[in-house]
C-alpha cells in the first residue's frame, strides 16, 4: 500500500445498544490507528434490522468508494459474517475470517491478521493486498479495558436505501429461544467448562449445577464436543469461542494450546485434573489435583452450606 488510510469498524446494534464485539473492535482499531497516524471510524448502520444484507452491502460499497478506508473490521456475528462475505464478493476484496489478532506493520503500511489454521494447531499470518482489508473477529478477542469507546465520535453513518429489486426484510414475529440464550457463553462472568475428563454427557449435570449456583454458564473443550456430550455452541478455543469471564473452571481439561487460546485471558482460572503434569496447571491461578467427579460435588455442597 502506498498510503495507509483510516480503519473502519462496522458497529452492529442490538436494541439500540452497540454489541460488545463492536466496542471491542473499535477500541482495538483506535490503538492501531494511533500507531498508523490515522483515525478509527465507527460505521453506524441505523435500522439495520429493517433492511436486507444486500442493502447494507451496497451502502458500504458506496461509502468505501467515496472515502477509501484502508481496513474494515467486523464482528463474527451472523450479520457481520454475511455482510463482510458479501462485500468481499461484490468488491472483489480479500478477507481474513475469524481472526485472533491483528497488528499494524509500519514497514508495509498495512495490517497483518492472525487466524487459526489446521484445526487450531497452527496460526497463520494473513496479509491482504486488496483495499480495504477486511477482517472478522469474535467477541472476547480484545477484552475492553476501561470505558467503552464513543461510537458517535467521527462516525460514518450509512445511508440505507432499498432498491425495488432487492429483497426487503420484515419482522413477522420474535420467538425467544432459551437454548440460544443459554449458549451465549461469551457474556458469562463465570464459566464451568468440561473436557474429556467429564466422561459422558451426564457428567455435565454437576457442572451445570455448579454454574447455576454461581450465576454462570457451562462451557466445553473440543474433545467433549467431539464425543457428542455437548453442543458445539458451548465450545471454547481456537475453533470455538473466545471467552473472558471473571472465573473460569477448567474441569477435566488437559490444557492443549487450541483450548487455552480461547480462555487464557480469564481473570481467574481454576483447574481440576487428576494429572498433576497437565498443561492447564501452567496457566491456572488455582489448581486442584483430583477427580472432578468428587471435587465438584464437594464444592457444590460447600457453596450450598455457605449460602444457608
């Protein structure tokens, strides 16, 4: 790139409130923009729910052609994935999906994206030679520190106009899905995660009880998901979700790198494992060498007794 311009962040709203991933990306973009001597621009898409992804893509395309940003970052949400992929196709742009890091390279005047490869066993550095560079990121990749950034400062507001040939969306009915809400582990302040050491689907029952007592949620390693004991919606790691709870219980989880990258930024990590040499103890703040099927029930009883 001959010149590096502003970094745009697609701000996705939920009930008139910016989603956490959008705020996290805007804060990270501000850091990168400061390094590059440019600005981080929030791209606000008002009333996005009333328009089709095609309408949003066309509005973004027009804004990009007018202002020529050097990068555009999206959250890895259903809408973010659809719009970023569509924009990539319409404008013939490269895209780095589900990244775990991003950095500014002053020597090349571009961004370098880092994403998992080979099922999370390796990490690939991705450089895109099209402009703007597009990247998508999950919630929790860049945890917010301090106050959330102002999405109105220097904002670019998209002008959404649906053409007659486009499919228009209309909300007919909203059906609440309790299961979907339960699996939104990125927002939980306490997570009780189980791995292959849990032993079975029934083995997660005690983990659920502990999580419920602590006002949290359950999570799982890829191993537990591959065994079919729990839905992939609860998977933490390079090929799952990135989480940053205040407390993370790692029960029967060995601590392989692909899992650790998804939870290493938790404030407090408590590991329970029968193997004293398990790698999870290297990053845990507190470790219990023991059988989780004995440790967790005892912990549950202590919490119940304390709460009386």
